C-alpha cells in the first residue's frame, strides 16, 4: 500500500518522462513527483532540431512543449542537469549527481525510467573532429549553432 502522498521519481525529462509526470499529477494530485533531467532542457522537441537549424523554427525556445516554469506550476519538481548514477530497488533510492558531481539520494515509492535512447555512433573516422556534431540533444544543437556563428 502506498502512503499518501507518495514519492514518484522519473528519470528522463523528454516527452515520455514529462508525460508520465503530468499524468501522475492529474490522476493523483497528492503524488510528489520528481523528474531527473540530464540537461537543462525539459520537454523539448528533439525532433524539431533540424527545423530550428533550417530557420523554420525561429528561436530554440520555441522547441519547448512547455517551459520549466509551466511544468513546476503543475507541482512537479525538476532536477535539471542531474544524472542518475545508481538505482537501489531494495532501498527504493536513486543516487543522482549534478554537473559538479555532487551526489544526492532520492527516495521513491514508485520509479519510472524514461531515458530514451543513445544514438549509435558509427565507426567513421573524423566523428570527433571540430565541426562534427551529432544532433541528439539541445546542448549539441546549441554547440552547433555556436560553432556556425563563430565561423
């Protein structure tokens, strides 16, 4: 039996994780939802990145489905720039760390892992050269934009 309110931790801040968090808040308003987001961009349209670089989307913030403030207004807590390091299913804890490597332990009653996928980097010579960018995250997209601006 879950305590009320109970702790829900979601690892992953893209569409699947945010959708789960929003649905949990809708169905059980007392649930305490924490979303662990590996970067500073929760709920962005990663599929829209090419449209940003082509100019069809005029500003990168327009790729956000919702702002961080919108999400937090629903009652969820966002841990931006945090990565899950270890899950202890017996103790019902997740060890996370921030960009500086500072650890933090989160307790949960329920856990959702919605991390998505990592792109396959084919064994092609030159993938690590300056000017080569895999477009998988907002961070990589902004790095490409900076690189192009400085050229």
